[in-house]
């Protein structure tokens, strides 16, 4: 992969925020840039679907009707394109979410902030979606 890329912290439980993070990660990998999605706090709920308990979930049907990639399409694109998924161990504990309730079709690692920082290679941009 080329230098550059994105590490994205997803801590929001809002559909629009998680949707955009998935779109950004899929686009980065599609143009040969590495992408890491770090789900923490309310953002972790995005991986407990389908459908995940995100605020304003009705936007997903609207996006689909308008020809915009829906949540499942973007999530599966990220998986297939090789986006790295990290679920924050501290966030799981803080919200009392059992890791067994997370989606089995998403290859995630449970880790912490140190792992995120180690995965954020020189030249990558660290963004927070919240």
C-alpha cells in the first residue's frame, strides 16, 4: 500500500457519523491507502447489528432509495477491501457490551488506544468522527 491513509476513531452512535466513517475508510482502501476503523463508546453499537441500534437509523432506507451506499454495503465493502477494524476494550467495558454480541462477519480485534496509535503509521491521518 502507498503511504498515507486514515485511522478513524468512531465514537458516535449516530447513523450519519458511522456511515461517513465507513465511506471514508472504503474510499481510502479503494485508492490503495491503508485504513483503520477504531470503534469506541457509542460507536461500538454499529457492530452489534443488523440493524445496529444507531440514532436516526431510518436514514439507511432513505440512502438506499436515493442510490447512496447503505450501511451494510459500506460495511461489507470495508471488510472485503481489507480495512482494519479495532474495537476498544475500554469502550466495551464502559458500556458493558459483551464482545460475543459483536458481528461475527466483521474481522475485528479488541484492543486499546496504544494499538490504534501503533497502527497509525507515519503519514497516516488520525480523524475522529463524533
